[in-house]
C-alpha cells in the first residue's frame, strides 16, 4: 500500500509532500558542491568556507523577490507581448537575479578574502553563492509544482545560475588575475553577457517563437554556457600558484561525480512518482525524463571533465558548442558516420600529464621497424594544442651513444589499442620539417601537416 513506508516515521501528508523537495534540493546541492571539491584539487577549500558561501547565496533570492515586487508595482512584467517579454526576461529576470547573486558574491568574497589565494577560488566561491540561490529557488519550485522535475532543475537550472554568476565574476577579476583587457570594460562585458544569457534562456523556455522547437534554442544557450564555463576554469587552473600536473590527473573522473548524484536525484524523483502515482506511472515518467535529459547529461558530464591543462597558458574564452565534428582520428563517437568529439582533453590524452617533468623511457611498440636501437631515455618538455584542440607533446630523446639528442612531437593515441601491457600509454611519434615555424604557429597547424614516424609507449625510469 502506497505510503506504508512512511507510517513508522509518523509523518503527516504535508510533511511527506515536503520531504521530496527537501531531499531533491539537498542532493542537487551536493552534486555541484562535490563537483567543485573535485575540480578544486590543487588547494582545496575548507568545507565551512564553502557552506558560508552557500548560506549567503541561499539568502539572495530575497533581494530578487523585493526587486520583482518593485518592478510589478510600475507595471513591468510578462504580458504576452513578444518584445515586452524579451525585455523583461533580460532586464527584469536576468538583470535582477544576476545583480542579486553578485551582491551575495561581494559579501562572500569580503568574508573569505583571506581564503582566496588562487584564481579558481573566485569561480568556486562565486559558483557556490549562485548554487545557494538556485537551490532555494528549486525548493520553492518543487514545493509548489511537485518533484517530478528534480533531475532537470538540478542538471540544468542549477548550472545555468552557476555559469552566469561565474561569467560575471570572471569578467570582474579577469584583469586582476590574467592581466587581460581593461578592468572596467571586462566587468561590463562579463555582466552583460551573463544577463543576456540568463534572459534569453528564460525567454526561449517561456515563449514559443518558433513553436515546438523553441526550447531547443534554450538548450543551445545552455550548452554554449557550459563550454564557456569550463574554458574559464581552464585558465584559472593553468594560472594557479599551486599548479601540479600530477594532481590534475584526477580531474578526468569528474563525470563520475555528476553521473552518481544525477542517479540519486533520479531515485528521489521515482520515489515521489511512485508514492503519488503508482509504480507503473513512476517507471514511465522516470524513463521519459532520463531519455529527454540523457544526451544533455552525457555532453555536460564529459565536457565538465575535460580540461585543457598547460601551465601559465591562457586560452581565449570563445562562444563555441561543447561538441564538434573532428577529422583528426580523435573522435569520441561516430553518429551516422559523423565523427564527433567533446571539447577538451579526454582521459587518453590527459594521462600523458603524469609523465611531465619526469625522466622517462620511450619504448617502441614494434622493435623490428623502429628507428631506435632499443628503449631511449627522454623527457616531455612542453605541451601544445594544435588546430582543433589536437594535443601534442614536445619530447626530447636522449641517445646513449654519440648521436645528438633529437626533438619530436608525440601525439597521444586515442583509438584502437592505447595502452601497452595494460600499463603504459601509447603515442605516435611525429616530426615537422620546419621546427622554427612550428614554434610560431602551432595553434593553426593541422595534425595532418606532421609526419608520422612510429608508435611508442612511455614509462617512468
């Protein structure tokens, strides 16, 4: 009999109804807090500081509610008119909520100024404040409309708030951290992008300007925002005073955190549907939500796990899709024969970071056709990102005889057999006819311009 599980707890119907949004909101918060803890691997923040920022963020919706009442009193609200609703989405909703969160961010940064000692801390604490805002908003939403949207609100709405606040914070502190642009102009651009992004996302969800396909426009805004967000994290990590290649290797598993907590929210959503609608309806509604959110979940989980790590390397933050067509043999999937790759480094490319700044051996996978007479001592000198984000490492080979040292490029192998003897990563040794030209223009150099020599694997001496 439905509800028997709750009888021993002696809960009233209202308490049972509130139990689901409470659990959903808590698990939604834990998903992203856990994500921030995992990505902040170089110099982790104290949990009490994280919770302080979260609590400040949890209070900020009150500021937004006061502002909404003021806007309503002057007649500025949604009224069904396309232009009016677009303006209200941007300057009513977007501007109000972003400035409310920014006030909370300012308070959090003031109270935690002694704890902010690396660039990523600005994005972490700013994101946590935004998370607090979103969780309170979600709780109200679940309480008023039911808990069948827990997964969607956790995966999408929470992250939209985090992304837009992060864009504001990145713009405000971009000059201070990276010495890029102008401090005032950066701030104006960052806040403007965040407000516009927030407003357009809401507008596309509420107005059917192209009919049934309009929410697809909101999805595009969301996915571009996800890619924007991770690019900002890239630069913050690359500029950390605690930069350490070995520690950063664990960030390739970030997708596991998102999938785990998403699974927990699915269970809560299923339990809610089962309690109020019965098992059969619960199964159908849960599967429908997973099917609807599955592609987004996969892209977001993978993109947020793929960083472009290179010490003191600044990458321009661009408006891009997180997934693109690749012709470089490094695709993640093939759909209808189209090779697709999620931006950033996958685990096969990232594992070579483990060998940076260490004495290693380069070992041919096939000694019969090798240019080497055996294993050779080597060292990875530098990491490059060629055209279309193809990863390549500059490697110097130290010969034991009188042969001069040689410098090559090493491209991690990402398809077929990528590990030798289950332990050692395999790469393709390559060279370029004009090394000086390579040094100047590697960002625009295609992997097809390099000459393949042979496949080798690496191991630490």
